[in-house]
């Protein structure tokens, strides 16, 4: 097994403008849910974007707070 090159990963994927914008939208949705008192850091819950597009903006998508285990089950499989 080889070591992961995290710098390369960031440069090629996480550091792209599109991914930065999507991450900012996810963080904003979590902040909004936190203001409503629905979610706190480390509470095992996540913000689920209902019917979110696979590509493009998350603006205008409805959100709800669900347990992390539930959110991971309803997400589509990636790759393969």
C-alpha cells in the first residue's frame, strides 16, 4: 500500500473553484441549521440536501437535519 498524496488530492479536486463553492454552500446550510438549534458540532447529525443536484449549485435546495447514519444510507453510491 502506498501513502496518500493529500497535497495532490487537494490541488486536483478539493481545491478547485467548483468544490470550494459547494463546500461553502454545505457549510452555510449547516450554520443556518445551527442557528435554528437543530444541529451542533459533534452531535452525530448532518444537514441533508433534499433532491440536491449531483452537479451545480446547492442554492435553493431544501435541507433537513438527519442522523449521520441515515444520511449516509440515502446517498447514492459513487464511482464503480
